[in-house]
């Protein structure tokens, strides 16, 4: 191995070590136990106002579209204009989800796919049937991880707390690539995306109201606010639904001549 090869190997080893250590550093920075650590689960906490455990599905009647008069940043408008042009030509613009990139938030919570929720004293685990996406909402009092050492993700880092009869979920620390607020319209998400959800239980535990507020100063101006209603579906389980490119070959949307990519 020559000096140049040794140098490249050393740099690669350091980068790998940094990636592996990042979650450990984040845990140390939080100074908290894991959400399912017996000691954490056993800590005394007030009884929550409601329990989300169950399968939930919204009917899609409340459309998830940008508010009237929305204003995009110049950088985001490049994607939006390109998507409008592709749509007019019968094409899709950067069909990342069709190419097996994770849907991420907010799309995980806006598409009409069932979501199973399992609530523990320290966290709510949400599993969507859309590519079996996993989301964790921490309820054990931890703060957000310092952005300097946080590991960005498509679903971000969700921290929840109770305000009376409302569960407030604050989510940050998102990735800034192959991540969309609205993929059909070509509206991207950035690492500045911030989502706040206010969740209320209605109709004796059979319906959820979820008000969602999005801010992303790198993509659009102001706040985008919309509300979705979820129904409890006791006859549903979450199946394994993987996104595999070879299974999608029959779909016109994943063919290169119909999918604009860079």
C-alpha cells in the first residue's frame, strides 16, 4: 500500500468512525436512557390524557396542498416550475418515492396508508404501511439533539409533550436531499424543515384530529397549516410493504424516459 492509498484509507476509516459514533454522541448529549429501557419505563409520570395505541387511517378528504398565495424561495421554485412542466408533458418530476427513497415527513402522515401506533409511557412508535416507515415520538422529557451532532433523517426527530388534552409533537433534524414536502407538486424539504403537530382524541377514542404546522424558510415563506382527521380501524394490521426496484419495473413512472432525474 503506497502513501496515497494509506491516506485515503485513513480518511475513510475516520469518516466511518464518525458515522458510527454519531448516535452514541447524541445519546451522551441527551443524557437520557433509551425509550424502552426498563428504568426509563418505570419512572413515575402523570397518566396521559389518551392512548394512541391502535391502527389509524385518514380518508384523504382533507387535501394536503399549499395555502392559497404561497410563496416559494427562488431555489425551491426551480423544482416547482420543473414539476409543473413535467406534469403538463405527462411526466413525473424526480419520482423519488417510486424509486424507493423514503417518503419521510410530512408525506408519511399525509398519504392514505394505515399507520399503527403503539404508545408507551416514554414514546409513541408509529409504523406506516407506506414502505413500513418507522417514526418515534419521544415522551420521556428529552430535548432535541444538538443539531451539530444530530443524525438527520427523513422522519426527523420527534419530541412530544402534553398540553392539557392535546399531544404536541415538535419535529426537527431532517435530511435535505431526496426529501419532499409535496412530491407531486415538486416542493422539496430542506434541513430547516420544522413540523409541529397538535393531536386531539375525539369521539370516545375513535377519531383523531391532527393539526399540522410546517415551516421551512429555505423553501417557502411563512407557515403552512392544515388539519387531518384519522379514524380508528380495528380490522387492519400493518403488512410488510417493501419498495423494491425490480418489483416496480412494470410501473411507467420509474422508467427513465418518464422520470426526470439528475
